[in-house]
């Protein structure tokens, strides 16, 4: 059976949305268009972080932006599809939460510390 979508394209979109910061921005933009300052305030993140992540979302085609005075207003390119995707991800996250702890893909490598470098 052929999938009803292109798996490569869906995987690329999933990769863009695999960052929690970008998901927070998408979730906030579901409420309506915003300028960067509003997103900074809503998320508590720095302006540079928000701007960089908005640029990545925009480059992927998930956002559109338009001049709004001296600022740029960002909005979701396809709000209905984005809402459905966020809802689906939320549902999957709840359903899979217990198993994700033990998933090998989620294993975190221990950070290299300065103490290890000094001993070498």
C-alpha cells in the first residue's frame, strides 16, 4: 500500500519540528500572528534564539512573514495543518512517554568535563 504522503518530505518536516523551541513557537503562533518581541515575551527565550528558530521555520516553508511597521509579523503558512500536527504530536507524546525513557535513540551521552581533559 502506498502512503498518502511522501515519507521523505514528512521526515524533513518532522526534523524541523524536532526542536522543542520551534514547537513552542509553532504552538504560540497557533493563537495568531506575532512579531518577534511578542514571541520573546511569550516564550521567555532570548531574541537571538527566537529569530534564529523563526528563520529555520520560515526556510522550511512553515511560516510566512510580512512587514509590520519596523517589525516583521510571523504567521503559520498553514494554520489548520499545523494545529492538526501539534495535536497529533501531543497525543503521540502522551501515548509514548513511558517508553521514550528506555528508547536507545533517547540515550544521552555524558558530557565531556574539564576534569577528564586535565587527566589526559
